[in-house]
């Protein structure tokens, strides 16, 4: 599929089954996979539609959707080794969606032999589309983005629970908090509003789309220890996403495993 075709698919699916339910969910439309981890009828229907179209247009590919992976965890096992795979996050920020916040997104990443080659983030209520292709940069609504300078002091984002695991905040501004939606966190990094985010227990559908976009602007997503996050890194406990590779590594190095988890 052409890059624009994938984006249009995401827009069409959002208009068809997600946006009509925004601020219109009934009690029967919402479940919890675990306490606080919401899933809605919109998540399920959107993932089914996106998965079916990706499989139809790319015979033999692997599609790793968030909801399908919850039901069948072995789907993840081939993500870092198959010739062609897609990750699908049908409604990233489902908690926001349930609460009526417009800060939710639809995200897809294309993975070829453990390398993210294209990615898409669509923010339906904001009307913003972020699209990246390896080696061709990242665009927002067609406009090529450029790298921003790191702030002084460094602006970081993430929940207070995450940041309490760090030894020192020297050189960091007070954490800006989290959007509770990677589909809004990564665009903040791309626009230079924040310099770094930290995440616990990352899932590939949340982070592979933004990872490629950061890479195209000279940034990085690393695990604790400094190794690059990638589709095969399914056991990663913590990742640091930053607008500068050295900053990502420096943030990772401050992680204090002795703090009560």
C-alpha cells in the first residue's frame, strides 16, 4: 500500500467506527482488560477493519494489533523476524477516549525484518496526521518537520511514578506530566515542546510509530543500558524517548533500579 493509502484507511476507519462513539459511549461499550486498562467497542471494531484491510492488501504479512495480542500473546513473537509486519493501535489513549478527552490517536507502524520503515499517527479530533518514511523525514499534514534544539533546563515528560525511579533531577525541569497517549507524547517531542519522555513496560504498537519519527529528526528511543529499542525488544521494562540520542542515553543512565518498583 502507498503511504497515503494507509493514512486514508486510518482516517476512514476513525470516521466510520471511532469518532461516532466519541463522547457517546454507553456502559456496555466499555470493558477493562485489567484495572484502569480500558478497551471499547471502538477499539475492537477499528482494529478488525484495519487488520482486514492490511492483510487483504499485503498477503502473507503479520498484523500485530493491540487487542488481538491481548487475546493471543504469541502474535508478538514474529514481529522482529518476519519480512513484513504491521503494528496497529486502533485507539491509543483509550482512557482519554472513555473520559471524553480528544487526546487519542490511531497508530500504525510498518516493520520489515526488525526495522521500522514507515509509520503513521492520526489524531482524529485534532485533525493532525504525522507520517514518516525511513530516510525521507517526517511530516505533519504534509509539512516537513525539522529538529528542535534541546531546552535548558531539559524538559521531560512522564508520570510522577516513572520519574521517582531516577537518581537526580539536576539539569531537568520539573516533569511536565503525561498525555496518557503515546500518539500525543511523540508529536510533542517532534514539535520540540518536550525533550524526553520515559515509559515503563512499553508495547510495540505504542512506540514503534513514534520511534521512526524521532529517528528521522535525529532523536532516539533507548532501553535502560543504552541499547536501541526495536521491534524484537519485547522484554524491555523501561525506554527513554528523546530528541537527541545523547540525551536519551543520559536519561537512561539515571535510572535507579534500587527504588521500590
